[in-house]
C-alpha cells in the first residue's frame, strides 16, 4: 500500500520550515491544507504526554473506556456526510466507497466499544497444592500508529480503537495525503476521550521515524520497503510491531464458475477506487476452458467502468492519488497487449487512468512481481487448479486470493496449498471483515495479525500471576 507524497511543489512554508501540502487528486489545484511539519521533537513530546495520561485512562476502568469508544462511534456517525465528502476531496475516493468507509469506521468503534468487557485472561489450576494461576492482558503504554492514505478513516480507526480499548494511549502519524481526514477524525475522537489519550501528528518520514523511536508498540500500514525498516527498528528496540504492506493478489477462475459473476467480482476488485487497495486484484488466473469466456466477459465489464469524478455517486474508478502514481501505471502497461483500458482519459484536471486488462505477459515482467497500486490486471492461463496455485504463489506477496467456482469440494482440495493469508471464495479479493484477523504471508505482512480479537492481543502483553495462599500455623 505504497503512499506517495503530494507536497513536492511546496517544500517549505513561509517561515522556512518543512511544509506538508494536501491536494485534491481530482483537481490538484484544490489545496485542502498547507501546514508546517511538526518535527521529531514534537513527536517525542506527544508520546511523553500520552504516556503520562495512559495510566489514568487504564485505571478509569472498562465501563469508562467502553462508553468513550461508543461515544466516538456515535460522533463519527453524526458526522458521516461531512467525513465522506472530505475523503472524496482529499484522497479521491469515489463517493459510494467513501460512504461505505465511514459506515465501516462507525462499526469498528462500536465493535471495540465492547472489547473492554472481554475476558482479559484465564484462570488455571496449579500443578500442585492450593492457589491459582492467572493470565492477564495489560496494555503496553503508548501505541504509535503509522497509516496510509487510501483508507483515511477506517485504517486509523481499526488500529486506534483496539489499542484504546485495552488501555493504551495512541499517537497517530497519518500519510501526508490524508492529513485533513486524520485531523478531522482527531477532532471528533478527542472530544470523547481524556486529553492526551489520542493524538494526531501530521508529517512525513522524520515524524514517522521519531514515532517508531519512541512508542511502546508500533502498528504500520504502507509500502513493503518502509514496513521492513519500521519492523527492523522496532524489533531492535524490543517493542512489539506489526506491519501490513503490499499485495499482488490473484483471482483464480475455474471452468465451472459462473463466468458473469466472476467477471463482475473481478472488475470491482480491479477498478474499485482505481485499484488503490492492498487487496485489489492484479492477476487473473483462468483455468483451462475458463480462459476464453472469461477474457470476453472481463474485457466487456472493464470497458463499461470509465474513470470519472469521485464526487459522482455512479463513479467506481476515480483518480489515482498523484501524477507519479498515474505515470507508474502507464509505464506498467506499455508494450503489452491490451484487452481493455491502457489509456489516460481526459476525465478532468486530475490523475485519471482507465481500468486496464492486459494479456500475454512474460513471467519476468515487473507487472507480475511488483505492486503497481493502480487499476490494472494481467490475464494469465493455467492448465489446472494445481497450476493456478503455483502461479498464485509465484510472487513475493501473499495477502489474499479469490477463487471462483461452483464446486467447493474441488476448490477445497487445492486451497490449502495457497500461501496467502486470506482466501475469498466466489467474492472479490477486495473487502475486509473488520471482526476477523487481517494479514498475509511473505512480504505482505510482518508480525501479528490486526483487526478482530487478534488486535486486542497485539496491543497488550500477557502477564502470568501465581497466587499461593499464605502458610497457616
């Protein structure tokens, strides 16, 4: 989920300090904000202030934390139209998807509002004698969160909410391109929490490095290169870390699949939000006789999904986040046989590109090994399911695979060989169930899973207590 800076045209503010500029990718002349970078010392200060209030937040008890997180959910819901419009404007998210993201954000806060009442451990019998053995979950202190621009409300929430639920304070460093969304979310959240428990500090690499250097636990979502560096440094410090990174996801279509339904699902996973999701489909593996009908159906489906204004409720594929992202996409399809797309339409002043399907891609082509993060996929033939699994597993990433078939028995025999963290049958590869663990294998993820109950374990440490009775006389 590589993030790209948009402030290269405005490197300093009027005081000479490094500056951050957030622009509308559908209209780059529309500047949402231009603010100075806070710097490393401000990050360290925010962490120290969060650490000072963390104990009071924890000691306030489960009921207080539950009520506060529930109040955040209600406040986000009340601001839903405004937040959706802001996501459309700042990160180019199509309006329908932006509304869905806000609804998911509300549901995330409501889900974790119940988490403070979850069992915090277990009771065990001692090996011998009287007494009790207990395990108990305890927060780390300050959770440092580094988040991308493509889900500017949901990802900060699915990291912050479980961290807060178990008693941590939170310091969030959002991607520069999503700064306005993060600051507005902070205004909403902070009204419902004690001062200093939830802090957002905008910035770039300097601020991100400072947060990794100071926090008691680190959760990162972004590019693979940066995620590796974050994980290495956090582990060297001895603090818990999780890193969710890239994806190069495949959709496997078996001959017995409903080809029309499969094409619709895959089209949504290629073109939705201009393919700017780590769960987007970038490889379509057609097994045996599925190849020809799938080629026809998928080509036709993609041709009916133009790139357009993200503020239009009918738009599925909006702009890419910036000019470099659009140029990187155009370079990826250059010289390849194109079935759909492969053009840069004049949909407006923003960074638009048509959803694209290519074929006859050589195995060594970068498109089959590197995440492009745009609305493009390669159609690949496979002899049988085993061959399709080998193709799917041939990349450095292992986030999610979708499998399309009418015969679950046939699919289940081959799916255990997939080395992806998530498998979705007869569904698009894109899409997340926030109450279940999320993550992949290989270069897609490092560290424990996030979301669901798994997140509660990451944001806490488990302590073991031995309770023995005093000697009696």
